[in-house]
């Protein structure tokens, strides 16, 4: 089997619009969560979010393109372009039909849907944009990346709720590992911050309502946690076959050595820890390493009461006594929850932890929960050697995907 490495990555997020800005903010425990000023949110229980600031779309698109691409597509291509630039891609670097695009979205172009529905209700069917359908469908991020780069390999656009990016990265890894592609652009994008989506999640009691203190609202593993904070953005990695990367002199950022994907078959929103545990175990087995060799886990941990307990139980089920040794951090405490883009963002954070020997903290962790009793690196980053690390992604519907990275 072929080895798979990461040679580039890109980010659009509430914590920065490039990988270095994201990493510096997360490492220093700086939250990207803000209170929403739009009066449309004033009557909702949750009025906080991680919004992308200072995104200059004209750096990536011309004006005519911007009128045809939903915001999640813009974020996805911008992050992909950063990844390709970091990887120092040249026209002759790849056979274009051997490069895949595995980019998904949990929700897709909901902003486009809402805008056109308003036009339909107020002004009739003829005012619905002819671009509505291609703008809103979730596979369009992968489609536009392909159109703008010319890569013609396989395309896959997973929709696995909050496990979307991890699934995209994992399946891209397998595609290269088994010889179907030489490289894959992989990750996810999301742009779903609007009052309609907020209403749905708020009525589920899934979102934090700590509106007066937005930067303290996302509290994974803390006893006072009251839900996740919705965010937006994109996280994209360039995966590449190792010998191919070496032959062209690419800088290798880390290696993917394991991937596990499972389904709970349990409940639409409540997790079964056994599914998450099995995903991690499958990733370990594929890599051929023991739980004792894992140094760090970037947890899915969103700040919901049941989700954080379930993930803690899953880690204990896989790691046993080593569960108390391994370092675990919930970086959603700073970035918020980017849904389909979360795994892409967190994969990049995990790789940066391996490269730098620094583990980012779980901020806002001040009240101990007796059911969440592992080492979550509370409130301050630490220095720690990281040779192997897992990044988890778990989504509504019981979708689980774990990626196992190795330092190179």
C-alpha cells in the first residue's frame, strides 16, 4: 500500500483566514466567537456565532463569479487555493486526471435557498435565480474547485453532518493509498449562519445561550456547558502520495496512517459512544499501532451535555488506563462548531500540534464534570512531543470518522 502525506492546507475561519493565524489564535486560547449585531437574531435564544471576518473574496474570484457562487463555495475554493499555494503546485506537478476533489458540506448553500425563497414568495416564480440550483447544491464546492484548477480525478462530496470533513479526508486518504489517485484536495466548507438555521438548532436546545459573554460560551467538557456555538468557514488539505511528494521536492507536513468510519445505528441526534470508540479503534488498527502510542486527541467535543460525555466514554473504552495519559483538547472552545468544515480545521490544528510540539488548550474549562475527567489541557497550551495524534468527527445521524496522523 502507498503512503499518504499532507503537503498543503488552507483555512477560512472565525479564528483566522489562513493556517498561521488560526494556529496562533488557537494556541494562545483566543476565542473567535462574537455576539451577532444583526437585529434578525435579537429574538432568538442564541445570539452568538463564529463569523468569518475580513474575508476578501476578490482575492479569489472576479465579480461575475461572486454572483454565481454561494458563500460556502467561496470559502471552500479560497481554502483550497491556499493549500495548493502552500504545496507549491506547478502545472506540470500532477497528471490532472490523477488528482481528486473530496470536499463536502453538511448544509450546503442554505443562504442561496433562503434568498431565492424570499424572492419566490414576494415576487413570484420568475424572480427565482437560474443560478439557484447550482449555487445551493452541496457538491458545488468540489465542482468549482475542479473547474478553477483543472483537476479531473474522482470527485466526492460527503454530507455526513459534523463528520463531513473527516470523512472526506479519510476517503481521500484511501483513494491515494489504494492507487486510484496521486493527490486529493480534501475537506469541507460551511456558511449557514442565518436566523432560519439558528431557529432550528435553538429549538433543539442544542446551542449555547451565553449571549452576554460570547467568548466564554463554548465550554466543552465543562460542567456548565449548555450547547455548541455555530460557526462558518472552510478547512482544506492537499493529500499526496509520499513518493510523488518527495520526487517533486514538496515540504511534507505530516502523514495520514489510519482512518476509521462507523455508524451508530442508534439515534438521530444522541450519540452511542460505542460507534465513536469503534472509529478510533479502526484507525489504530489500520495504522498498526497501539493506543499507548497516541500522544494527542483533537476531540470532536462541541460543548453539548451528552456529546462530551459520550466522547469521554469512547476514549476510555479504547485507551483504558492510557486515557488518563493522552492529552485531549477541544479546540471548538475557540473556533466554535464549523459543522461540515470542522474536521478540516481540526486536522490542520492537529498537524500543527505535531509540527510544533505544542498542544492547544480547551478554554473555558473551569468547572469540573465528574463524568468528563480526562486531561483536556485546560485553558493554557502546553509543550508536549506528539508523534501520533487522532482527530475525531462525529455527526447527527450517528456518523463517526476518526483520522490518525503521524509526524514526519
